[in-house]
């Protein structure tokens, strides 16, 4: 298990941030469409609320990749730890609510992950990995990596086939956008 909590976080906002964070014990929580939808809703909500650009994303069954940017002059108080913390916290709360009251048997899912049912629910591993993107070339490399991650993992044959990615927002004829949210 890789813990990113102890790694130094750089809040130099002149760079795009490439973020990776994993689910608790790498359990594939986001294999469930409802939980992926919750996470996507929270990404879009916090992008609008906090004022950062969600440049790219992929929600994999057991981890998440993001490309984020914000203007440090307009939002000097905004930091990467604050952004990721809010997204992870609210996603966890909503996921627990869904699992407890929704269609997936909550107690069975916790048992699958090895969580005693009387302990607090954990959706995410502590911390995250943050890499500052310093060039357009590196940005395109990371965006390509994000969009091809489901193909590399054997989940789909083409990035266009994966629902939980920003790929279609860039490459679909229906959507021509610069940022996701």
C-alpha cells in the first residue's frame, strides 16, 4: 500500500496539478455506477464552488486521477490539500449514505474490505499523490495517460467506451470543450 500523506504538497498554483488517490485497501468501490456518479457530481460541484478548472479526470474502480488548475491571484487561499480533502470527505459521506440506505448491501461490502461493521466507514486511503505539470507536453502526456488508463487496465477496448472519464468531452463530436467544469 502506497501512502501519499507524508509526501510534501506543493501549492504552486502556476502549474496544473496531476492528482492520484486510492480507495481504502484498494477496494473497487467505483465499480458501482452509483458511487462513480456521486464522485463525478462532487468533482463538478467543488470545481464550481471553489473555482478550479477540472481539466481531466478518470474514475477507476479503485482510484482516481485528476488534472486541476486555478488562478492563484484570484484564489490565493485555495490549496490542493483543501480541494482534495473536500472532494474525498463529501464523496465518503454520500457513498456511506448510499451504501447504508441504497441498493448495495452495506454490511456485506464492509466485510469484503475487511472493515468491522462497528468502525467508521472508509472510502479513501489517507493522503494523495500530487505532481506539478510544468509544460504543455507534460500536460498532454498526463491527459493521455488518464484517458487511456481504463484501456491499460483492460476495462474497455477504447477510451471512448469508458463512461467515467473526461475523454469524450475532448474527443467526441458532440462535445468540444477546453475544461470539464
